[in-house]
């Protein structure tokens, strides 16, 4: 039993990870259990929503029990329940939201519904105990690519985002056509290390002057066209070169826009968040650019970059402090604005 510390149970089921964590005083992780469905979806080349929901249903009670056991607490010790309410796959979200509501109702606990992206940002509060808003955040994940001005724990403004594919989605699709498997992000990251990033020039898409929006669907098509034309010409493709050249075209744009956002608003702290924040080339390029512009760069450890319950618990803790709890009629919202 952890005396006096405020304990938040964080539940995350927005995509294919059933993840539950116990976090003390908002930032101290007591347990962080993640049941991934990656092995299942390798056979499909991507997440199948209906199958994901069913697996959440099968897994969630066991994950909850392990999260409580690992933290050496019981439900009675928990002070607050945080759950991802959106955006995400609706069936998957509902598994987490229903579980959170059932516990809240049965055990008389307050509940807070968290925006998934606020969760990703909050992973940095856990990683960096001294980090406080305001700062700029770059969120790159399987479903999102966003530059967000974070003024307070519960006050954020989206300055730009993708108009079509998210960065992670683009990585996953390109990895699939290269035959690298699922999930593609880490595979491209690894293979690209062996390749020449100047081998093929893929166009960098910056959109209108000063725009902080992104567009990656053209790049995905450009990779596909390149592969087809090489095949037709009977030439063998060097997958490492394609991966490295593709990665460079994506990350050059992402880095430029994230740093531009900081410079134009005089922001001296940049926080990376989301699954793609684990990308080694993105970290390398951002580290270099931030050094040049005297911007402090923050990113979470790989385990806190991908979907997890600890980041949701942390976000819920601060949201509860700032604006209080939610009602039990809270729902799951597949398309939730920031
Ligand atoms: O944040 P996340 O776990 O789930 C969403 O909220 O979408 O992000 C998953 C995405 C996948 O597209 C995966 O391929 C990508 O993050 N990813 C990476 C790397 N690790 C994961 N992309 C590029 N490089 C990586 N090292
Ligand atoms: Zn995520």
C-alpha cells in the first residue's frame, strides 16, 4: 500500500494495445502493462478494427489485474481513473471506456476521459520530471501528425497537421510495398541505416509558405511509382536506399516545420510525442536543428512513445487538477478534436 500518494489508474485501448498503468502523483510509474496485438496483425499487414476490439475484450481484465498486482495495490487504493475517450477505433475505445466506467461505478471512483494526443504529450512529463508547460509539441504517430502549442496541462492549440496520411501510416504503407512487414516504422528506421539517403530524390512537400500543415500521400505514391518503374526496367531495387531516401524526404519536412513553429513563436522548448518519436533519424535531425536554434529538445523513452496506460494516467491526473472529473455518461469519440 502506498500511503498518501495520489494513485491514478490509466487505461488505453484506442488502437491495438491493451494498456493499463498505475501512476503515483501524476508522474511516478508504479506499473505499466502493455498487451500488444502486433503479432496478430502481422498476418494482416495492419490493424483490423473488429479483431482489435475482440482482443481488448479478452485481454482487459487480465491486464488490469497485472497492473494492480505489479503496483502492489488494489482497486480500493486507486484515487482516480483515467481513460482514453478518443480519437481512435470506436470499438476499441469502447472497451476501455466501458471498463473504466464499470470500475468507477462499482468502486465509487472519479473518472476522467483523456484525449489520446494529450496522453502522448504527457508521456514527456513522466520522462522529464521537471518539464512544465508552456512548450511546443510535435506529435507523430500512426494516426496523427500535429504541431501543437501547449500553453498549460489542459490548454493546447493545434498550429498545423496532416491533410492526408499521418507519418506513421505513411511509413507502414511504404514498408508494406517494400516487403518489410508490419509495423513498418521500426523496420524502415532499421533498414534505412544501411542505405544511402541521397540515392533517390523524392520531392519534399512544404505546401503554402508559412503553412505548418503536412501532406504525405504524394510521397507514398512517388515511392510506389519509383518501385514500379524500376521493376518495368528490369532493375533490382536496393530497399535500404529507398527506405533511407523516403525517410529523409519525410523527416526533412517534419523537422523544418517543427523548428519553424518554435522560432516564429519564440518557443524555446520542443517536445516529441507519439510512436514515430522513437525514430532514430528524426531524433538525430531534430537534435541537430534544435542545437542550432538553442531550443531544448525533449522526448520519451521508446516504451513511453508508443501507446501506454501511464501517459493516460498522467494526462488524467493533471486534467482532474485543472478542470475536475467527468460524468459517468462520458462516451467514446472516434473523431475527437483537440
Ligand atoms: O503512437 P502509436 O503507438 O500509435 C498511434 O497512436 O498511432 O504509433 C504507432 C506508429 C506506427 O505507424 C509505427 O510504424 C510508428 O509509430 N513507429 C515508427 C517507429 N516506431 C514506431 N515510425 C518510424 N520509426 C520508428 N522507429
Ligand atoms: Zn498513439
